[in-house]
């Protein structure tokens, strides 16, 4: 009875005291150490310079203990980086080659970022060279005219795409559960495609990522299922972890007799098919419009106007408008 319960505020204050943060004094003790306040992480400039692989290079260390910094200082990676740094300073030829190599790396990074911007903003690839010229004018390092043509931009985008795909699929492979969302389409060349999104868990957080636009040999349920399974297996994804499939609700997707969802259940027995809410709403609107005469009349008028004006030269329409006015 004499013991007093510790309330939550006492525990919170104790936790706050135990929480560790970066000490600015360490920068004076370890001259190679750098702290990024935006990332809230520590980095080793020497290890980064010589492109070694450890937590102080990427993604950055968040173990804010002096002992962790000392441990890195004594690590094989850091000792090797110090030797390389000493050798580069004592040998002027090595130093020159390192500077050229670093400049080339920076130039390639600029080109890759520009290619990524082109793809991200859905810009035409013929803007790639002018974007590089703008970056160079603003002081970015671009060493020569190499790798600045449209074909190079396309190759850079493909490399970035493959890298992102590998990263996403590595996370999918480690996820305890996976969901797929698919939709079929046909391009202007009548080539059938299947867009594939994957939902998965990463560090306890739900992620949804666009993964691939698969080329289909045909639009049958067997073909679609085979392409999905082959793609996931190529990255080592356990198919038994697929628990859901979202689609537009077409019979080829969720048909009870031979639909994609039914075929997938052979390898994913716990799979549950979900009819996409957005598609259901669109179908409801279409069905509703068929029952309302006024909407049917309006649709007919709009279609007629579109058909009659599609192949008319704009100047003809302009002359007609001036004649009426």
C-alpha cells in the first residue's frame, strides 16, 4: 500500500530523457563525420567519397551513440577509405583520376535526373537536350555532348524503370501478404496490355505501387493468368501470399467458371476477388443513363455534332461562325 504507482507522465518524461539525438561535439572529434538534419542521419564523407557500402554511406546511421561512431571509425571500411584518401593525396596522378571520375559521375547523375524529370512530367524526349543545356547554363556539371540524344534519354528512363521495379519487387517479396489490381486495355496498334498494381506491407505500412504494363498474347483468362504468374515468379514472389485481386468486374476477370480469379486460386487458395468501386459506379451511371430519355437524346446530339465536325477544317467552322454573326 505504501508503494506509489508511476503515472504516465513520469514514464513519458523518462522516455524523453532516454531518447538520444546527435551531438554537435562529435563533429569536432570526428572530422569526417557529417550530420544531415533533414534526414536526421549521420554520414561518413570519406566512405562516401570512395564509394564504400555501409550504413554511414547509405541510408545513413541513426544510431546516435558515440560508441557507434567510434565503431565505424575502427571498421574495415573506414580504415580502407582512409588508406585510399592518403594514397590519393600522396599520388597526384591518382588524385587527378579521382577528380575526373567524380566529375563524370556528377555529370551522369545530372543526365539521369533530367531523364527522370522528362518521364515524370510526361514531356517529349526531344526536350532532353534543351533541359541539359539549361542545367549546364545554371551551373550543373555536364562534361560533353555525349549521352544527350533522345535515344540516350530513352535508355536512361529504362534503367531507372528497371531499378525502381527491382526495389518494389524486393519489398513485395518480403511482404507477408500481397494484393493485385489489374485492368486490361488495347493500344492504337490493337496490342493488348494488362496494367498491374501491387499492394503490400513494408515496415508495417501499406504500400500500393504501379508495377508493370504486361504485353498480352491474347485477352483470355488463361493468357492473363499465365502472364501474371510468370511475372511474379520471375521475382521469386510466393504466390500463396496473394490474398486479393481487384478488377473491373468483367466476366473474364471474376467469372465463376474459368475467370482469372478462379484460375489464380489454384496457386493462391486464399484469394478474394473485389469488384473495383470506381468501375461499379461507372457501370451504374451507364445503366441509369439508358433508362432516362433526356440523357439518351443529349448523348445522340453530342455524338452527331462530334461526327459532323471531326473532319471539318477549323477555318470552315470559323467562316460559318462569322457568316451567322
